[in-house]
C-alpha cells in the first residue's frame, strides 16, 4: 500500500473516531510504527491532525484560538437557552446561599434568567459572585440578588477580571455552587480554555465551590484547547444539550460526573 493510500485511510478513521493510535494503525496496515509516525507527521504538516502522545487527534478537535464574547453570543443560541433553563432548576425559590458565575456566553444566559428569580420568602436574598462585568450588570437588576464583584485586571476579550488580585479574592470565598463555562471538554484533557489567566480563575472557581457545575453546549464536547483548568473528577455536574460520544461518556461515568442533557 502506498503512503498516500494509508494517509487517506487514516483521515477516514480520524473523521469517524476523532483520534488514532500509532500501535493500532501499525497493526491495521501491517507496517512499522515508524512508518505510521511518518504518515502522521505528513498529515499534521497538512493541517489534518495534531500529534499527541501515542497517536493523533483530528485538527477539528483541537482549538488553540479564542473568539470574543460578542462573536460567540448568538452561536448555538437554542442550546445555550436550554442549558440555562436546566441550570435554573438547581436554584429554586427555596435556595439559600451563594453561587458564583463564571464569564461566558452560556453562563450569561443563566444570568439573564436570574433577573426573574424570586425567593420563597421576601426576606431571603441570593448572593451572586462573579468576575464578569456584564454578568454583574445583568443580575444587579434583580432586587433579591446581592451581587459581589470580584476585581482584578480586566481582560477585554471576555470582559472578565483575571490575574493575581482576582485569585486572591477568590481564595477567601466558598460559594455553594459554581457555574462554569469551558471552551473544551475532553476525556483525557478535562475542561479547558485557551487563555492561561482565564484558566487560573476557572480553576479557582472550581476548587473553591462546594459544587462545581459546567455549562457547555455540545460543540465543546471532545474538544481540547490550550489550558486545562479542571480534570473530569473536579466537576460534579455537566449540563449540555447533546449526549457526549462513547469515549467521553465513559470517562465522565468513571469520574462520577453527573451528566444532564437539557
């Protein structure tokens, strides 16, 4: 078999499974592992895949770039709406305590629903902690919500506070629930985002909460971005709009992550 034929078949396997292993390809094509590695190197040079330990993943599943909140707001709008409604079920009128809301477009949908939240008792207030300027502005419209803004260096791309000041403030806070956004959720790499400063804040929000809930639409499932901020075992619940593939489903089950399909 010519190299071009093997590489075409490898592309087909990537399209179907999203990843390939060197050892499996060597057995399938009855060639040496070094031959397979050369094939993968050539495919990576063409932008088809990205090499990882033991094999490769489809380039479509590896995202190193980042778009602004404005660019992402209307994308997958229906899915984000369903996810936000499902998240609201975790904050009933009887809820007492504090929640933190990460920056992001899906978490912003949750904030919009919180504008209409009302407690069972008029004397009760809900504390919302956020490092997002836009989310703080949205939830502040509700007189039943006490907004606590986390400060720091403002990152223009996301409108969120990041940096050492932000992390210092988060270290002294322990909300009951933290609602988190993510740019990628992967069976091996966990939850990720492209920017290291954003990753540090998301990690602090995850560690500092009694319950960590990730709000991610299905386009993020199976994706790896640059910085991992939490392993699957760090998250208690993931709310998404479509069932993950078999590999991610199994990994979530093994990590004892509750998966809610909105």
